[in-house]
C-alpha cells in the first residue's frame, strides 16, 4: 500500500513522533513500524486538504480523496447520498461488535493568512478548525486497522465516519445518522484539535465537554424616514442598538447563573446613508449554554425578551431561532476506554483534564443515539504564538497526527474488547 500523496523530501516531520513515546505500549502486530512508514503520507494528505479546503456541504473532492486513500488500503468505502462524506467499515470478526470513529471534514469561510507552503489555494476558505487533521488521523487509523483485520486480529467491526457539514446548520451528523451510520454501533469516539494542549497530551472529561449552540437571527422593519424627523417613523438603528446591547444581558437574568448561557451577536447591519433612517435592520448571533435543561427553554426565553425590548420602539420583529446542537456529554464508560487507550498510546503523562468549552460540536447528536465520547487532541505549537480555533492564522504542530492515530487505534481495540466481554 502507498499513499496517493507524498511529503516533500527532507521534512523533519516525517519521523517526529512516529515512534512510540516513552512509557507507552507498542501497538499490536508491528503496527508501530507501519505507522512510522505512513506518517509522511498522512502529513502530506493533511497539507493537501489544507491547501484545497471545501466549505460545509461542498466536500465532494475531499470525500473523493478519502475514498481513494481507503481503497488503496484495501477497504471498501461508500459515499454518503450527497457524495460529500464517507462511511467505511473495517471488517474484523463478523460476529463481533461495531465501534465507530468519527472525523469531520469541512472548512470555514475564512481567508488563510499563513505564510506556509500549504496555505489555502481557495479564496475565502480555510481549514481553521483542524478538520484536515481529524481527517488525516482517521485515514491513518483505517490503514492500520485494515492490517489487523487482514491478519485476523480485529475483534469486530470499526466504522470510520468522515462527516461533512459540522460547521453549519442543519448538522452533517444528522445526515450520517439518516444514512445508517450508527446502525449496530455500540460506542462512538472522536478527537478534536485543541491548540491549548501541547502535542502528546489528550484532554478528557466525563460528562458535558462542549456547550449547546443555536443560531439566532432578528430582523427589524419599519417605515423608514429622514434622520431630521425620527419622531415621524421608527428609528431602526436605535432599535438595533437596544437589541444587541440589552437582550443578551436580560436573557442572562432569566436563567440560573450556573447555566453558563452566552448570547453574542456577531453580525449587525442597518442602513446605507447617514441621513436616512432605514426600513430594515438585522442582527445575528449564537446562543451557547452549558446546561441541557436551560437549552431546552432557551428559544422561548429569547423570544420573550426580544419582544419586550423592541416593543417600545415600534419596530416589527421577525425572530428566527434555529436549533443547533445539544452539549456533547461524554459517557463515563467511554471515557474509561479513552483514558486507558491514551495511557497505552502515550504513557500516563499523556492524559490531561479538560474543562467544558463554550464551543458547540454536532458530535452531540450521535450521543443522543449511542454512548461515546469526544476527546481533545493537543496540537499546540511549542514556542509559537497563541493559536485559537476559527482564526484565519490557525495552524497545528503536525506531530499530533501520529499521536492521534495511535490514540484512536488503541481506543478502537479497547472498545471492541470491552464490548466482547
């Protein structure tokens, strides 16, 4: 087997972290040696994806590349109905359990500002959330597990899910579920890049690890008019100002303080002329909340507060509250599997506690159907500037790729073994 992509000669990343870290356990069936051989190709794949990102719902070339790489590994991938995602089973013992591993594959509508050879070649599109890393890791896992399956050393079936549209609504995870992606699955696992953790560490947490995340859009309308006579019309700029400043604070007063609710508007617009009161205005943002019960009540609360704040202005309100995703809540047994797998893959020092994030993740929809867990893969670049997800300058330490492969292979093997008992 050879990768369809190759890393340029002389890259120090080709061998860094390819060998098992000190204190770790070797992978079975000489997979450590195979992983070392595969690291250059996996890094090259990640760089190719980074250079050729595709927006949510448009991941057709990405899915085709994934399918080709899996086919080269001797596997039999199938495309999702729209053709922009991939599901592939690594078939081991036919009467064994099914464990799923998921990677998201879409990019963000940002312009890449990094000065690197693999900078995005697509204007206004960038892998600023690490989904290219997630994809490369899961491809590596598939290659290694295929070897185990061929040797008769896989205790069941491992389903590789390369999911589109994680960054938009409706969520791509719902497409996967509708396409039968969770059929017969007993547990599901995923990694997400974490620039706040160094390479070689994996953040773990029982219970909620992300927040719920919904989209809120408020459109205001009025007659419009002259700025010299606001008393004869509805001043939508004033109404918009009240909306974006007063509503978030008042919503917080309607919920328990420990619910962690955060309503932030990221877009506001009204008018085009300095002396014209506009007839339309709009604000859009996200509502994030850590508490599941509060998330259930949030649409009603937001609608009431918006009406109360805007009513005195006379503006007409059109509120669109789009349900996004509940919090990812990690199953305790699944975290036990991940903890043991991380210790085996990286040594005990690779395990790190991680807080609940205000970020949203549609992996949560899988966990509405089967138990599982999401872990945070350290990708922090030592000595480099502080990075955050969803920044146009976001990049990773690529040594995290073989680390992620090692952790996910160990996770799959331990999950299958636990399910067999």
